[in-house]
C-alpha cells in the first residue's frame, strides 16, 4: 500500500476539504455548507397569460416553493420561480398561477432575470 501526499502549494481537487466530523462545541463554517439547487421543471409553459399551456394555467402548492419553471415567451427561454407572496400580478415580472388565492394559496411565479 502506498500513501501519496500533495506537495505544498498544490491544490488537490480530488480530496474534499470539508471535515467528516465536527468537534463538539464547534459549528461547520457557512462557507463549507451547501445549499441544494432549486428543482428545475423544463418545458413547463409556452407564453405567460394565454392558452392551456400558459404559465398562468399551471397550479402550484407549497411543495412547489422554490421550484423553477422554464418555458418560452415569444420564442425566448424564460425562468420563473415559485415564491410565497401576495404580490399583484404584473406581467412579465409576477404571474399568478391558476389556483392563486391570497388567503389559502399565496404563491406566485417570479421572473428570474
């Protein structure tokens, strides 16, 4: 069995630099934690406000919060994230889903620039 070491000043990108355990009383630095990427739903819509495949014809629920719906508007690819809120619909920035209700289902599609 051979043991290899990385020379000083050389970064070994194959070795994780996060510890597998954290000593009692210590916390893992925020820089070493990861945030999962939002769920991407490709080909989710065509256009924003008209037709059965429009973004505003989609239903959303709390389980969809953070998901990114990807689709086309006038042939251009756009991304909209499901966010909690009661913002007024303002196309193309804020789109209400078909089942939007400010009291019981306050989720909107927010355009990602």
